[in-house]
């Protein structure tokens, strides 16, 4: 039986056709047996997954060095996956910018992963009030013109900041941000489902759902033994409680909690792709089966069933950070 094919959707209005499921690597490949990871990546591509986020998370001198991106480059070679068969996504960080330029960051990321261009780059969180969005947009437009960068998006920005840099990008001859990578799950919904981002999506920016399992908590893991993302609204205790209800619903629908979460994020009309990490072939195939769950239950019914688990309703500003 051939692997199930994952459908593709365009990233934004000017980006490439990407698989609706994408594989991230927040230290994922560092923790896997090399051969197992090669088998998993081969299966992912054979199943239609073509978008791989290999960004490195870590601060030199503060955290131990990580090699997930370097390992990825060896794994795709071992799996016989040609560069034209997948889209490479990386992160560009705003801490220290403009001293640490976009060009230098991207060049280093490409050197580590053994590639001559990135198809997607996602800009990290804004942590400073004096970030020059006009200069940033012009720097990114230059990288696009030179072919080092296919398109770019932003991670957990406010709706106003996304629309502002888009205006500067258009003036610089760039199509602007093609995706907004936002935390999105049955529990964290206020920002992607809110009116401010509805206006952003209407302008052609698409949603990349991330942190869909809340660091594994919504999949039934404690989250205590691994690094997980920030907790806007301080709602993690509510999410831990919601995880119990998701497990019950999963048993009712003959689905895993992870499948419920992934299927839910695909019900958003602006979702182009859902980002998750897998550390085994079984986990990957289980997550891909979320597509069958969505077909079986239906988007409208699934969103209705998820409504009781909305933990950040009226707590987090839908405008974003």
C-alpha cells in the first residue's frame, strides 16, 4: 500500500506550493537515531510532505551547541532526497539586528545545512521597540532579488507589525511576508481567530500553525522534561486541564489527541501548513492520519467539538504581542 499523499497549498499569494503538514526540528534530529530519522524523512517526502523547518534554536555560549540542521543535511542525502524535492525553511533572528545582519545570518544557516538558498525564512519574535521595519524589509527584498531567499514570514508578531512591514516590503519591490507563524491549537485561538489577523490574512498572508501540541502537553505528555515555548496569558494550567478532555474526545472519535489538534488547525480557512515535530516514523504516520480524521468528522463539526477547550478566550489580545 503506497503512503497517503499530503495535499499542498500555496504559501501566501506569492510563495511556493507547500504541503499542508510540515516537519519542524526544534532539536528533533539531535535526539533521533540517524537511521530512524533517514527512514522517517524518506517516508515524509514519499507521503507528499515537502516543507522542512530546520531552524536552529540556541544562543552561543549560553546553551549547548546544536546540530539539528547539520544532521538534517546528512539525513536527506542518505535518504536520496534531491534538493528540488523539498522546501527549506529557516529562522532569522532579530536579537542583535542590524549588527547581526539578515545576510550574515542566512549565509551561515545555508552553510550549516549545505544549501545555496532557502525557500522560506521566518523572522523571529520582535523583542525591541526600536526595530527599523523599513530597513528590515529592504534587507529582505535584497536577499530575494539575489535568489538567496525565496520568500519570508514572521513568527508571533502583532497584526499591526505584520501589516506595517508588508507596506515597507511592497515599496521595496518585495511581495512582503507570505506567512505568519502563530501559536494555534484548540486551546490557543484568540490571535489566529481574531479580527486583527483576519485583516492580515485578507491581504494574502497565510497562517502557519505552530506549537499545535503545546510542547507535547496536548498529546498527553507532561512537558516537564523538555523545553517548550512561551505561555502568553499564563494559561498553561488551563491547557493541562484541557488535555484531559481532548483525550476523552479522542477516544470517542477513535483518534489520538495529536490528530485532533492537527486536524483542528487545518479547519482555519487561512492555514497553509501545520508545523510539528516527529521523533519516530510511527508518530509521523499518526500525525498524517489527522487528514483522514478531518475528512471523516468535517471542519465545522470539529471546530464545534473543540470550542470547550478554548483556553485563551478573552484573555489574550487578538492583536498579538
